[in-house]
C-alpha cells in the first residue's frame, strides 16, 4: 500500500486441504475482503486529509498532509486470486504461467517494454556463473567490491564501474535474482548471490509456534 502503482497477485495455498466448493467460497471471501480493505483505506485517507484541511491552523500540519497525499496517490491494483496445491507441480506451473501473463501486460507494468542495455544481461549471466562456481560459498554472500573485481576480470566487463554495477544490482534485486540491502548500513557492502540461503535461514529463525516448541523441550 506504500509502493506507488503496486500490483498484488493474491495466492491461496493448501487447496488440497479443501473441497472444490470451499475453494470457490474462500476465494470469493478473500477477494471481497481485499476490495473492502482498499475501499476503507481510501475512505480513511480522504477523511484524515479533510480533517487537516479543515483545521483551524492547517499550516501546522503541512508535513502530515503531504505524507497523506503521497499515500493517497499510491494506487494498488489487486489481481484475481490464484488457488494452488503446492504439492502438485502442475499447479506451480499454472501459477508461474499466470505471473508471466500478468507481468507482460503493459497497462500493469509500463516499464516492461523498456529495453535494457546489453551490459545488464552480460552482468546477469556473469553473476549466475559466479554463483554456480565451485569457489562460491554455500551462503552465497559476497563483498560488493570483490564482486566488482571478479566481474572486471572478464574481458567484456573490464570497464565496468561501481556506479553502473550498483544500478544493475538494483535491477537484479527487483527481479529476484540476487538480494542486496543497500538501504541497510551494515549490509550495503554485501550482495547475496543465492537468495535461497536467506529463505532457508529465515525458515530456521522464524517458525510457527516456535515459543511452544521451545517450551516443550525439557
């Protein structure tokens, strides 16, 4: 809701635990809740903005008013929910096909028609190659400067600069190939070339009923 022109694809899992009629009912209920939530958000923002504009000293609330107006302009498009059985590979393929179908729609993603410079694909291919190499540690973490030096060793990337690499890393982060937390001071110089490692680590740290599991240990 805080991302300008964001697009959300709701995904319902555990279809294998429901009857066909239940899936239809739950899908309808979830979509109705999303629609109601977005309508309520729009109404609340308009109400807050009206209150500030109608206050006796509106000049004292300019900062709040500007933040609310920014949020009001952050439109969110919610696509139709996709129900999947995660144990069925066919359903996973169906979800993938649905995602690809949506991201190719120019009305949803205007930038999809933007042509990237060849160097973007060259760096992407080189990073994939490095991530798969035997010398790459299992955690897939690499210092940004070291990554730049590794890429610069390749003949066609010899002139690659840090600023251009950072632009490319932002793009690769957005498409999910790598993870780079440049906005976090302690992580800005670290690039995660294998995001799956982070997923595995988070699964170990963030677990359902973790407190109860720990308390059950004598």
